[in-house]
């Protein structure tokens, strides 16, 4: 069991690139095949840094960005973390065997899982499902009649995107509910129906949390967009919350993401934040001005070919993050330095060619270290993470996949 509280407050030293990746290479030198690691000092650094950035607002952990129960449990043991945000209802029901505060971050149409929830009093008390449409309530009623089931806890997902006069829709396409009138209409429908209890609100500002703003020619525009969007959202969310509290006694108002902890924490209408990717810290978070996470997780692939003097091919690599299919969503080769994927191939499902000056020094069987773009994608490709502490393997932790669970 990982115990982050027992570890000393040390800096994991990731800025000394050669030393950091050298220690990881030495730690896994006797391990065969592709391997993924979690460096425990780096994980602790990231977890504590997110608490500082949250300014006392509790953080709910987004499980899709971790997918390792030991890491979830170790982080929840730190004061300041509370509850889980699951990505599917079957996952939430599984986690509810050991945890008592789980919000499903997305609506579910899984009839079998809805039936299980409706029939299990303990799970129904521990799991909150997400809705943004009366049709989602209708589906649950069709699966299990209100008079023949447990009361189901629900939260409303409202759109946190920015509707800019100049830029149009800025953000992700999630909920159809945008303002207090929209949200209040659904809230009244929920409280008027038997078998449901409205307990919360979620608004995820992806356009603030998910956009790097430190480098590139677009960085000044990105920072301007984030400021304007945050100001508009804080006012709109306050109005939505005020309207909802006249309809039902909310237990939580959830917002934010790893990239927007400071901004969302400053919104007085928010009672809790959500973050997950910042724990293991994919390379997408390298280019934010407000924080500097440690590369707590990485995976190593073995060189199996040398197609050209300045090129090597590793086995595997196509562990792509969600989002538009751009290079920023691909895993990044980070050690040895100077390697890059080929523009016409990218990261492949079975093999990934890499070109660069350091390719000439790599032999068949040598390892190349990669960092994931976000976080969750690695857990879907390996059955375990090796836990590295003080340059040695201190244990291992199974991923969801390693525990025989595949939820999406």
C-alpha cells in the first residue's frame, strides 16, 4: 500500500533530467518488456502542490486520469482530498464497495448498471449520477420504477463553456444547460419526481483547465481568453447556484480541473474542485504558467529495430490521449533527449519509429522513456505500475486493467 503521508517532503529532482531518468532506467534494468512506473516522491510533490493551489477547497479525484486504486487511496489519505469523480457508472459501483462518496461525472445509459444501482441501497447512498436532460430520468424510471427502487442521488451538469461574441463557443460540448433558467427548469423537474434526490451541481471549465498558456505565439491570447471566460463563468455560476439553492439543499458545487485550480477555488459559489491528471502529470501540463508538476508517471519501451543510422524503432507506443488527433495528444519521448516521432507515422499501435541525434547511441534492447499526454491512457495499456522510490522498485500497483476491469 502506498503511504504518501509517511514519505518525507523532498523535491524529486526532475529538473536534473539526466539524473532523474537515469535513476528510473537503473531501477527497471532487470524488468523485461514494456513497463510503466510511478515515482513516489514526484507523486507526493504533485498531490501536495495541488492542495496548495486549491487554497483550502477540497479536491475530488478524477478517476479517469489515474485508474490505479492504490494511487487513488493514497491520495485520498492526504487531508484536503475528499471523494471520487468516476467516469462510468459500472466503475462507480465497483469503487463503492470501498468508498462512500462517488460522483459519476457523465450521464449513463447503461441499463444493467442503472438496475444494479436502483436495487442496492448501500450503493445508492454512496453514488451520485449525473444528468442534464429529463430523458435521462425517464430511462432510469423505465429500468426501475420509482416505487420499486432506492432513492437515487442526482447532480446536474451545466455547461461551463464561454459564449464569446468574438470567438463563438469556446470550450467543450457537454451539457445543453447554460444559464440559471435552464438549470432551474431541470432542477424543478427532478425534485417533483419520486425516486430522485437532487444533491449537487457540476460545471467543468475545460477551456480554462485544459489549455496551456505559457509558451507559443498564442499564449497571450490564451491568457486573455482564460481571464475573460473565468470572469463570465464566476458570475453565471453564482446565479445558477443561487437559483438551485432555492429549489433544493445542495450538498456540493463542483468545478475546475488540474489546470484551473486557482481560478476555480477563487469562485465562492464552488464548494469542491476536481483534479486527477495533475497527480501523474502528463506532458500537456508542462506549458502552464501557474504550476510546474513533476513527471510522476512514465513508461519505457524497448528498441527492437534500427531502420537508419539516425533512427530507432521501439515496440509499442500508440497510447493516445483523448482530444483532437494532434501531436500534443501523443506520448512524448523524453529520454534519451532529442528523439522525436516521425510526422507521417506518429506513435504506432505496435511500433513507433523515432529519429534524433541520440538514436545513434541506442542499441537493440535499450529503453526509451515516454510521458503520456494526459494520464488515464497509460492505465489502459498496462496491467501494473512499478512503484519507484529512492531509485529502486519499492512495489507495484495494479491498474484497473490489471484487476480485470475495463470500463470504456
